[in-house]
């Protein structure tokens, strides 16, 4: 997700013969992408695609709520915190399945 006051950037990557790309470090840093991060691709009807890091799914929040407070088991540490807007988008994604 773009951050406020962050200038637009054009970043290129090359597709390998296996259909894989390496995300340049500037892109990973800007989007907070780390090893194991998930990325969601959206194909708008106008062509091209959009890619966004998957921060948390609604199911992740339910699982965390189920695990927290059990005898001797603290809930998982979830960082970065999910904003209300991200929660609403997760609800919409879940409802559209």
C-alpha cells in the first residue's frame, strides 16, 4: 500500500524460465515484504495487474482470538497491526468468495 508523501516509483524485475521474479530490495522494503510474506495479485478488467502484500486475513484474526487467553498460552504476536480499513477489505474479500 502506498504511504502518504511517498513519491511514485517504477521498479522492474525479470521473469525467469520458471515464471518467478525476484522482488528488488527497494520494493520489498517499501511494502514491508519479508521472507514468507504473501502477495495478492488482482487482474482488473482494464488490463495489467496490481500486487499488494497480504497483511492478515480475517481467518488469522479469528485464529488469534481463539488462541489468546488459553491456560498458559499467550496469543500470537501480530505485527504490523491491522487497520480498520484492512479489516474491512478482508471482510469484503471473504464475502466475495
